């Protein structure tokens, strides 16, 4: 059984230039050149075919015209010979009979064919018409006798002479004179016998054959004069063709042909000619090219349309092919770009992909996979056994279990293991999932990622958390600092670390920790001076900036310490200051390498992080020391302040006792004696005196109430709080009943809910309600239908209580004076009172950690709102008691 086809190679490598060169070629040039060549070939073939068929057609026309001209020449020759026989007969008869010759009898007897000659006549040597069958026509023809008479008179010739055609004025027709010489018995010129022939007689061949309406037959003399001609309906004669192609050709050969425009009408024709030698005539037959080549032109048109259609098809096909190729190119470019982007994304993300056929355990992998696992980058063929060998032996079962888990399930599987890559241990994270290649055929695909850096970060983060826990738990300084040094040595491979701390004088750096430095070197570094021209650690502490010495053997800044560096083979040094939150330098970290070294960004970040952790620890130490000191000072201050408060409280109690006893005694005396005077001696006093005594009694009583209110206000802040659940509605109803009993004549409606449970001090909250409800009772006394209401609403989850009335109200301009002691918004004559009640209410509400405020309008009543937070007040009280 052949092996299962391995999955396609992973797509992270770009195709080779040899395989993708065509993507950079513009297909339009090649396609259009090829299309142009095809179109050129098509038109060339069409042109060649048209030319070939035209030439074949011309050959046919030449042959046809040649055959026709031979037939025409023979017909003309026979006709002329017949006419000549007639003229020889007439000549003989005339020479024998003379003027007794009777043309009419010959015509009647048929001895002279009437259709051959329309006019027969004899002209004697004196140029007189001796005989004629039509005298008028004879005169018409005789006007031109000079040509043929002169020719016969001047030369002794026994040939028939064909003269130029003449146009008869009488007949209105063309006539072609034919003549023969008449002689006496001794051979002298005796005249001529003339036969005038209709030229159409000699061109009647035109009607016998179908030459086409533009064809022409013509009989031309050697002198170039047309003797007979027929082209369509045109039969005019007498044209002079001297210098024409016909005469030139006839001068060179007795027969032939050519293509030319007609000398008479300019119509292009295929012309064949033949010289009739015995009569000095040239017979021609011309077939019009327009008619003779009509079929060829029709086929040529078909060829041209075919070539045009083929060209259009080629153009459309080339456009479609070009568009298709461009789409293919764009698709391939996008695919190539996608593959390159995937490869670049894998390179940037350091993640590779792979695929493996389960039946052959052979597959493919990407270039990034090769880089991550240390596999060959060519060819990218994956053999599972080779990849397995790269994992360390202890972790190979993890790789095998990953494949088994993915093979047996449709769910993705993942695993992590350690790999050896060029002798370096790397952490690998891989995923795998199964997919179907076909019926019953499966493969695995997945990803691999180098997570070594992540593992190192996790280890570093774990170590940082451990260090922070040590710092938070107050671990010993030595242990924390040693852990920080080892943390830095782990993050900065090849480095050895020491931590130095500023002493109290801030002039020297003292040993803090150096777990992996020789003791001799540690003692040598203990006590390094601080300064800008000191060691790297001293410079870092002095400038608060990191100092980097890449080569201690050549850097002039560390020349005093060069011998020490050589002794312990220290080549490079980086010193980073440890800076407190306040900006104060606390110490330095020093990192040493055995080779020339410039710290990387990651190493610099690690050192700064370690310095920050060290500063947290040192800041915490200093803060704890300061807290201990502050606690001691605070305890001392609290004790002192407590003693002062206790003394003040004792003074307040003494003052309260003095007010309640020392002030009340004189007031009672004034009140008592004034009352006795009013009761016992009222008759002895006049009305003004009695009024004054009454006012003294009222003032003393008011003074007593004021003292009571002042003492109550003072007791508000000193009385202890006892919180429990109380029913504000029940308290309000009890207070309302007391008011109703005290003034039964008043009609006041009290609106109170059934229950208003709240956590509060029962005694103090009753004082609050007594004052608020008492004010409402007092300021509604002028109302016939007074109303007082206690209600509760929820505002943003907070319970807000309200005591409202429909009394006289007040102007909100004075609302800020409401809760001040002794502040009143109405005159005592209108509404009695001391101005202490609302001040007392506000203090009691504040002791419950609540708020109170009022809203009112003159004449429209007043509403007093308050909140209670007894739980917060109770907790605060507990904290105070515990303190």
C-alpha cells in the first residue's frame, strides 16, 4: 500500500524566484503581442486569399475575354468578308455595265443582302455619284468622300478600304463607309464602289453574349479611330484612341490583353484584343472589373469580415485572458503576501506550525518551527522520530502523550517540554489537533512556541513575589538582600552581584549582601567612599545615576581600582543606585562580569526592579522605625491630652454644679419675693408697679429655663450613648399626646406612620423629637387647622426623616442661623423660647453621625430633615473606648 501523501508544506517560506518570476511580469505585453501576431496572420491570410482569388478571377476574366475576342474577331472578319464579296460583285458589274447597273434589282433579287449595307453607291473619277440606292443618304455620305476617294485615287490597291465612321445629318445615324477602287480596262482609276454599313452591325456580338452592362466591345482602326463600339446602351463611335494602351499593345503584338480604365468612358476593364490583319482593324473585348470581380469581392468581403471577427474574438479573448491572468497574478501575489505575512508573523510571534501524517509519521514544518526546535531549514520535512530526539529524555513521554491524545480525540491537545537546541536548554509549548485527509485517513497539525523567556519571566515573577512576601512579613535584612542578589544573578547571566548601603554619615558604602563574591573581595568593597571621582558604586551613590564601565582595564575612571579588578578577574561593572521614595539614595547594586560587557535593556530593567524592591524594604524599615517613634510620641500625647480633657470635664462639671446651685438660688429668691409682693401687697401697689413686678417674675422664670437649656446643651456632649432599636413613630405619638393634654383647646392633626424602627439612643432621640415636634406645635398655634407630620423616605438607599408643619415658616435667607445657640428668627413676644432647642438637636444628630437641614417659606410652614447613622456612631464609640 503506498504511503499517505504527507500534508502540504507549512507556508512560512517564500517561493523561489524561479517559481514566482512570472508574478512580476506584466502579462499584457505578451498577450497583446501574441494577439497582434494572430491578428496580423489572420489579416495576412485574408489579404493573401483575397489577392489570390482576385488573381484567379482575373486569370479567368483574361481567358474569357481572350476567347471572346477571338470569337468577335472571327465574326467581324466574316462580316467584313461578306461585305467585301458584295462590293467585289458590284465593282465587277459596274466595270462591265457602267451606269446601267441597277442596285434596286440586285436588292430585290437578293443578290445584295440588305442587312449588310444600308447604302450602296458608285462615285466616278470625277467624284460624282453615278449610282446610289438612296440618293439622300448618298449625299450625306458623299460629304466625306475625300478620305476614301482620295485614298483609292492616289494608290493602286485592290483592297477594301474601311474609312472613318461618319454621322449622317439626314439619317441622324453613324455610318461606316467601306469602299473598293473601280478601274477601267486598262487599269486606270475610274471611281469607287461604296457600302455604308451601320457600326452596330459590327458590334452586334455584344448582344449575343452576356458580358455585363459595363462590358465593352470595340473595333478600332490602326489609325486609332473607333469604327464600332458597344457598352451597355452606348454605341457611339469615331473616338480617337491615338496613344492609348490598346494601340501601344497592338503595335507590339497581334493579340494580347491588359487591365486598364477605358479610354472612352474610364471604366476599369480586363481587355483582350486581336488584330484583324487583312482589314487593319483591332477587335477588343473588355469585361468590367467591377462586374467580373463581383464574386471575388463578395468572397473578399467575407474574408475581411471573417478576419475582423477573428480579430475581435482575439482581442476579446486577449482582454479576458489578460484579466484572468491579472486576477491569477493578484491571487498569487495575495497568497504569496499572505504566506510571507504568515512567515513574518510566525517569526515575530516566535510561533511555528507543523503537520504530520499519522500513517507515515512524516510531515512538514515551517521555517520558524525549524528555528524553534533546532531542525534543518531544508528540506522542511518532519520525521517524528527525529523531532522526538530533540526533547530531553525525561520529557519525551510528554511529546508522545501529546500525539496520542490528539490522535484519539477531536479536541486540541497541548503540552510543554524541554528541548535541547545547540546544547542550550529551551522550553517548548506545542498544540496538536486531528483532521481528516480523506475517508479513514487522518493527520495532525499544530503549533510550537519557544516559551523559554516566558518560563524565565514566570520564575522571576515567582521569585519577585517571594521577595515581596519576605519584605511584607518583615524578614531579616540579610536574607532579603541575599535573595535580591541571587535574583539579579539569575536575570543577568554571568554576573556576580553585591549590595552596598550608605552608612549614617552618607560618606561610605557598607557591605549589605554579596552571596557569591569571595570574602576577600567583599571585605575590600566594604567602606568604599562616596564621590563623583570614586569607584563606580561611589559615583552612582553620589550622582543618583547608573554608572556603566564596560571595560575596567581601560576605563580611566576606575584606574585606582584596576589592580583590584585584575586580582579578582573583574572586567566590567555596572552600579545602580537604590533610591528611596523621597528621592534619597540608600545604597547601590554592583554587577561584575569577567568579560567586556554592556548591559542589555532586559538586564537594566532587572537591576532597576531589584533596586526598587530594595528601596521598598529599606523604606519599610525606616517607616516602621518612624511609626514606632510616632506611636510612642502619640501615646504620650494621648495620655497628656486625656489628662487635660479630664481636668476640663471636671471644671465643666464644677461649672454646671455652680450654675445649677449658685445661680438658681438668687433666681429663686427673686422669683419668690416678687411673687409674694404680687400676692400679698398687690393692693398697695399702683398698676405700673404691679406690671414691673410681673415682668420681673417672667424674666426670672425665663432665666431659669435658659439655665436649664444651657445645662441640657452642655450635657449633650458628655452623656454616654446607648444604642438600641427604637420606634420613632411610637415616641412621636407619645410626645403628641403630651402636647394635646397640655393644650386641649387646640386642634392639631398629627400624621405619624405605624412604625419607624431605627437604631438610636432612646433618651437622646426623644430629645430630638421633643424639640422638633415642639417647634411645629408652637409655630402652628395661629392656624385654625394645624397639621404636623413625621415621615420617612429613602434617598439613594439612605433613610431620611422629616418633621413638617403648616405653620408660619421662615425665610431661607436666615437658614444658616437656625442651629446656632441663642439664635431666633421670631420675637419672644410672638413665639416664646430660648434659642437653644435646634442647637441641641443638631448636636444630638451629629452624635448619631447624621445630618440635619431645613426647608421653608414664610407663611407656608417648615420641614426639618435629618438622617441617623447609629451603626457608624456605635463603631466609632467602640474604637474610642478601646483606645
